[in-house]
C-alpha cells in the first residue's frame, strides 16, 4: 500500500509542477467538489510512464471474483441487460467482460492455478496491428484501448487478440456512467481504469478490490519506474508473460504460472 | 371584409403582446436553454453563443481526440461539461436525459432534423462516481479561460 502511495504522490507532483511552471494559478473552485478529490490531467500522456499489472497467482483464490465484480461496478459492465428473450447461456457469452477468472489445471499433477485474465496491454498489440480504422490504439503511457469514435465494430481485434480480452457491445444501452461511454456496435476491453489515471486517482478497481479481500494478488503500477512497487516485484520474483512466444512484451505479468 | 379587418387587428394585438412579453422577460428565459438548468443562469456558454450554435460539434470533435488519445481532462469543450450545465430536471428533481426531444440537445436536433449520436454511448445525464470530477474539471477550465489565467487547452 505504501509503495502505491509513493507512486501517486510522484504523479501528482509532476502534474502540479507542470501547472506551476506554466504559471497557472489554480482558482479555488466555486462549487464544492461533490465526489472525489481529483487532479485532472492537463498535458498529453507521454512514454515516461508505462502502466501495468503484476499478478501473483499463488495469492489468487479459487472461487473469488472480487476483481471481476469490482471491474464491472467501476466500468458500468453490471449495467448491461440481456436482449429480450435471450437464452441465459447465450447472454453469458455475449455480455462484455473486461476481466475473467481463469483456472489452469496440470493434468499430470492435478495442481490448479487461478488467475485473472484481462487485456495484457502489449507493447506490440496485435489488435492495433489489424484495426482498419486506427480505433484500436496504444496510448503513450502503454494503455491499449479503443477509440469508440472511430471503431466500426468489425471485430478484427477480437480475432487477433491472443487473450480473448475484448468484448463487443451487441445491444443498445441507455444508462451509461459518465466516465465510461459505451454503445452498441463497438469493441472494448480493460483500459487500466483510464479515468483514474487521468484524474490522478490511485490503483485500479481490480487491484483495490483484491487488496480489500486480503489476497493482494494484483499489483498495479508504473513499469517504467524502477523504484515502483511493481518494478521491484518483477525484479525480485520470477514472472512470465502469457504466450511469451508471441513476443508482445505484455504490460501484465504473472508469477507462479 | 369585416372579418378580414378583424383578423388583421387580432394579429396586430397578438404581435404587440409577444413584443411586450419578450421585453419584460429576463434574458435567460428568452434563450433556448432549459429553464432551471445551470446554463440558464449564465450569460454565455464556453464560447460566444453564435460560435456555439454553428461550431459546437467541431469543438467537441477536436476535444475528444485530445481526451481519448492524450488523456487531457481539463478541456472547456468537454461533453460531460455540456451535460452538467445544460441538464434539466423534472418535478421530482431527477435529471432528464439531455437528448430527449424537449431538452437542450434533443430539442434543437429535433428541430433541425439532425441525428444526435453522442448519447448512444455517452451518459445523457450525469451518472456515476466520476460525474462530479468530470464536471468540475470542465467548470474549472471555463473559469480559467474566462479569467485569462494561464494557457488553457482549448
């Protein structure tokens, strides 16, 4: 937790420093901040930061879905409704999901491993390679996401993704959250809680929820900062990329697989 | 003939009444904003009204790229800012979707028969834990632009 706090402070300092340098005097807001204390980003993201996740599968509990549920709440995925008359089984495979729990079983030994699987935020993302409109893109800070304004819903990216990380929105919606636009005909996936990044908030919904359960299997942070908790974890523990044979240099790393 | 004269006189009286009412009404009530919205109490939008009427779509189109790709959230041309300021409320104080045909965005788009797609994906009322932060960022950007403090991202 303390390491995470350090990271946030660093980000806040950078933003505040930039603001002071530009001679921007922050006007005391006339309106009381009704929700969260936030620092909105005022400069474009750059490559000095690369966001990522480290997942310790030894700590990931069987049957626990705290990260999946938290992600759904944070990103409005729990607001989706099945189309009228839809078979529950069909809906289960069609609804958008950003994180799924995967169980691996070694047939020789019977050892089971649990892990959350989401967009791996590749340095060389296949989804970006195949996108015909440029809607699928990698932000300078390493977040791979979809610009819905240019997405035509062709779903090439869904076919290209080796992690089955992307979802398609099949149904029209009307109760979206202000910070997560979502509409029929576009593809989407985990964006490392990009609204939190842009407003200087800590962590991701999944990492936070995992810590709250006491498992602490998910670590979020800056891979480009050698002093961040995630970088120190990756430097000291043996971790792997899933499908490392594809040489995608994923931003999500797993220990114990 | 008698009927015709009478009709003309009725029209003239009606016109006078309209003029009188328009003169008596405060400027905010005469505008096209939704009564009771935050925008109704303000003199101008984030740009001069004439510019907003003709170019609001250009402003938000350029802004969206800076936000989606650059992560910049301090733009005064924020769609969440539009919604926050122009949203109307029903008798129970519940926010009414802004794209509804009697609301700020919906009414004008219905009048000019132009499809409004923003709210196919974007929230048509402020909703969720970040709505306040999004609106606050937009408000602060407008504030800074109007007071000329620092360079504000357009």
